[in-house]
């Protein structure tokens, strides 16, 4: 069970986290979780480039370690990097000390002030510890979840999820993972085309 649009109660409970950006401008913030992955990340980069769009990639440290060339390509093409832990840990089920060390291990590779907790699940105690280590850390959530990770979701419904719920300042989640590839591959170019024709720009965070 997951919600496409982030609920008010979660935003209320975690007011210090970033759920969206400025609503006054026609700018959308596309984000990609779980890469870098051969072919999948390459497709995302090629598609973004064709629309002159910039995005933010929340990378898993272990995948950076396995695919350093793709990681460098993300940076070289002008996109922003975010920390997504080294092993994609679920904060609610992970002791704080282990979670923090995993964050730091990924941080050594990403060297970024942007962090997104895997599954969007993080304890307030973990937030406090991470910010004590790096006070500049912005913890980035989202207001629109594409659902591309859902293997039971039809690709056109993934596209519809984004088109229906995205607007000025939206932070939208896609995944550059093998599991999400079929739906991301269908939805991403269509989302970029749809909103470009409406006069939107695509920026990194």
C-alpha cells in the first residue's frame, strides 16, 4: 500500500523535511532513487538530455561502488547527487547507530548535502543524528510518487499518476532500478513531453 500524493499528516509530523519546492514557479523537480544501474540510469540520462532537463539522483553507495563510471556520468551531465544510504536501509527497522554509519559510508562517496531515506522511512532520532554529523543536510521527501517500483502497475497508470498530481514545485520520484525500468521507461519521456508543452522547466534540487 502506498499513496501517490504525500499525505498532510506525514508532512505535519516531519515539518523539517522537504516535501516540495516553491509553488509560485512552473518548475518540476524530478528525482531518481536506487541507482546507478547500467542501461537503466543510462536511459534516464539520455531521456533527460533530450528535453534539456536536470534532475537529482539519490544513489545507493553499493551501486556507486559497483558502477563508478555511471555515477561519474550523472555528475558530468550536470545533475545533482543525493545520498540514499549505502545498502538501502529501512530506517524504522534499523538501529540508529547502524543507520547512521550506513549514511556516512554512502556520504564518503556522494559528498552531498541532500539525503533521501529509503522507503521514505526515518526516525526523528536518526534525523537528529544525521544533522548533528552534517548540519547542512537537507532531507528530501516528495509530494508525488510515480509508483514505477510497483510491478503490478501498468506503465500508462504510472504516467497518469505523475500527470494527475504534479504541479508547480512538485518533487517527483522515479527509480533508476531494474524493477522499475519497464514503467519508468514508458512514463519518463511522456511526462517530460507533457509538462514541457505546458511550459514547465525541470531543475535539480
